[in-house]
C-alpha cells in the first residue's frame, strides 16, 4: 500500500497539486507540493521522498522549448545530488509525449501518467512503482 510513503507533487497548476496531495493524504501518504523544479530541489535537499510526481510541462523558463529531455536529465541529476539517491519519478503530462523524449525518460526507469487522469489510475500506478514486483522472501 501507499500508506507511510512520502511523495513530492511538482506541478505549476495549484488545482492539480491540491487535488493530488489531498487524494494521497487520504490514503496515508505524506505528500508535499512544489510549484517549480527549483522548489522541488529545495524540498528534496531536506526530505527523502519515495517518489516524485512531476508535471512534464514545467517550464523553468516559458521561452525554453522542452523538446529535449536535457532539462529533465539535469533535473534528475540535481535531484540525485540533493537527495543522496534516486527516487522513483512519475511524469504527468497533458500532451502526447514526444517519442524521443519519452524514450529518454523511460530509459531512466520513469513512468508516465496521461492527464487528465482519475485518482484511481494514479494510485494504481504509484502502487505499481512503489511496490517491488518480486514477493519479499520470508
């Protein structure tokens, strides 16, 4: 289950942050919110997260074109540097993911959630990502 997990929700839309954080909190998850990558990195420097749920359309700078995954590679590297380890990352996106970007990010083991999503879809994806597939040895 998700209870007891710490998740960071990164989205520049307040409505989505609130909805997701409240839905997760109702399931016993400690959910923090950030509205930018910088804020997410600050939080990650102080707190250890099991998973980061990040909107793919977060522009650090609106004029930047996010065609390349470089912004995300950089974000993930900074995250690891601040966090001391690599948390699981799930990207939310309202657009169809550009296939090259999708491949690059998936290679790092990341998953995608297409917006708009139902909370039940989010929860099952998070359960899947956070629960080891192999049964634990007795």
